[in-house]
C-alpha cells in the first residue's frame, strides 16, 4: 500500500501546460525526490499534492483518501514545508508551533507535548520562547520543518528546504530528513542539489516541461541505459568550431559550452580524451582545468533534458 | 471554533507586537484628534468624527488587503489552505480579526475624544456602537473585496488612499456640503464614510433616533455585504 498515489495529474494555466499527466507512487518510509530545473512543473506538482491547486485532470490519493473528494481526511496526513519559511516573525517559535498545531486540528491538551517533540527534532528547544525575527536563516528553515511536523503527518512535502542556508544548518536538516524516514515517514523532496537527492532519496523522478521523463531508484536510473561519462573542460579561447569538431568524435553524444565551461557527454569519455586534447591544442585554446565525471544524476539529467539543473 | 480563535489571536498579537502598526492605528489618529480639539466646538465635533471614520476606513482597507497579501508572500496563507482548516473558517477568522480591531480603534478614538479632549457628547452611545459596527462591517467588506484583486502592497496602499480620500474628503466628512456642487453631493450620497459621519453626528450631537437612520444603515450594510461576497469568492477561486 502506498501513502501517496498520483495518477495522470494535469494542470494548465491558460496556454501553459505546467503538469502534463504525471503518475507516481510513494511508499511508507520512502523519500521520493523530484529533480528538475526552474519551470519544470515541480512546484505546481507539489501544490496539487498539497491540495492548494485543483487539478484539471487525474487524481491524488493520500493513503485511502482522494484529496479532492475527502480533503479533510487526506490533509490530516500531509505536512508541508514550503521553500521560504511560512511563519509569523513577531511571534515566538513556540507560539508559531501552537498556532500551526491548532490549525491542523490538534487538541489544546496535546499541543504542549507536540511542540516539545518537534522542537527536539529540529534542535530548537532552547530557543522556544524567542521571537522568530531574531532567528538566523537556517534556524527559520528548521522551525519551518517543525511546523510541517507538528500534527504528525504520514507524508511530508518538502520544497527545496536547504536553499540558501549555511552548511551547518543544511547538514542538520539533511540528518533530520533521514531520521524522519527511519521513523517511517514518507517524504516528497524537491531540490536543485543533485548530491542531496543522491544522498537522501530512495527513488528519484526527473521532471521537465511538465513530464516525468524518468523515475526509479538511483541504481536503476544510473545503470539502465545511462552509462555516460562527462568530461568537463574549463577553456580559454574556446570556439564554436572547436565544439563542433569535438561533437563529431566517435562516442561523443553531446557537447555544451557555457562561459568557457565545456561539458562533453560520451559513452566512454576516457578513450576520447587524447583526441579532445589534440583538437583543443590545434584550435589555439588553452585548458585551465579538466575533470572526468562518472555517471551521476546531473549527467543523466543533462543527457535526458539537454540542459543543466540550474539553467 | 478553536481554529477561528487561533487565527484571530495570531493576527492581533502580530499587530500589537509591531510598534509601527500601533502608531498608525492609534497614536496618529489620537494626535490628530488632539490637534482638532483646538478648533471651535462645532468644527471640532465634525472634524474628530471625520478623523475617526477616515482612520477606521484606512486601517480596515489596508489591513484586509495588506495582511492577506503579506500572508500569501510569506506562505502562511498557503500553509493554512493546505491544513485541515476550511477556507470558510479562515475567512471568518480574518473577518472577525478585522472587525474587532476596527471596533476597538473606533471606540478608543471616541472615548479619547470625549474624556481626553472634551467632546461635549452626552447621549446615543449604544446607537453609536451599532452605527460603528455597521460602518466597520462595510469597510471590512471593501477591504476584503480589494484583497481579492490586489497583487502588490503598492496597489493596496494606492487603492486604500483612493477609496478613503475620495469618500472622506469629497464626501463632506470634514466640511459642510449643503451648498456644494451636485458632483460633491453625489459622492456624499454613495460614500459610506459620509453616511457614517452624518449618522454619528446626528446621534451624538443632535440626539437623533436610530429609526431615522435606517436608510444609511441599510446602505452601508448592503455595500458591505455585496463587496464582502465578491472578495471572498474571488479569494476562494484563487486558492
């Protein structure tokens, strides 16, 4: 049985088809990652799953409940962690959590214990009485997670929870997410950071232009049909001619150049390296840095969509 | 009920904790009332009721639009909409919060006018509370209607100033309009601020009866109801 079952979900805004019939399931205790560049449809998908938008087609099941037929029962099972902290800055951490607990249906008698429990989880117990506007960015993000957990949801929807914070808070958040999974919580996790997704997620979906173009475990994604390596060159004096010449080498599938950074996708990059170096030398360009990257989600993403995750 | 109370309480605590908001809500209108108290008594009575209806309108319109927009920008609106709290509970919470702050502001201004700055009122207090309640309902309706359409805080400020300044300054709230042009008198006929200020003057100064004010009260209530329904429906459609 799945906690989240998304079937043929569609959403358009005028002529913009943001989500074009996507389907996936999330099992109990699983972290499901959604990777995609800006405009891929990730945020719209999360809004549909959270019940913030009404889909044009398809359905969302949370446990046994259809989100749009039985929203009250379905929403009890969902916690959301928006990208920017959705908190009241003039209130204390504890007051915020008591508010979000009440709004999510906790009884007054259960609030104190729930607040203490989630503050412990995110490591903010000592700052419970402090106003949120005195918190650092990382602490606000952690409290934002606590607000999503206050009513003990079965499914947590996290929209890029680590964007723009310090490494210490980021590690704390990643540890918290892993611990939640170990306690059987299901999580839908979106991020631009490939290493986070690789580290945390049990299964990953790659989304672009409103479609889920690939989905599976990390091992499946990297082993089936994707054995590509990427050769990164940082060049001075690169030219379109050089890019075209390299693209014609046997085994090369794709060459992308941006601000002097050339990415060469090839089935096997090592054997073509001498030829590449020779072409660079002949063109008069010089190399400041060279790096060989084994298959990973970033190169898979590049191969599937033709663009980088941060493009 | 607990959810509605939580929404009211959080809104009021956020507001009270912000000194700038409190200054706009209370300190500034009380200061203006004090300045008006140096006018001759007839002009003073008209002016302080004008200050009252103007600041209550400004507060409610900017608060309704501004708070909802701010909550949308910070994501607390979306987090509430994703919770088990229904849209109607959220709106009722917002409405009561606005109504209570509007009523508290109006009563504090009335009491300070009488007891601190010597307004010579001796009658019509309960009827005054009823008129104020209906006026505040109308202004809350105007505010929530605009909240359904505004996209930026700048739009909120501009629309609030437009509605309040036209309705108050051109509506005869601060000066007699008996001999004014038909255009000015036309604005006064449709301005809730004008109806409210006239009704309050009739009650507090002339000892008028509520039965004579049924027309203004129905007009203000009707405006409030229609605009409230429009704004609430628009906000629900936006999600």
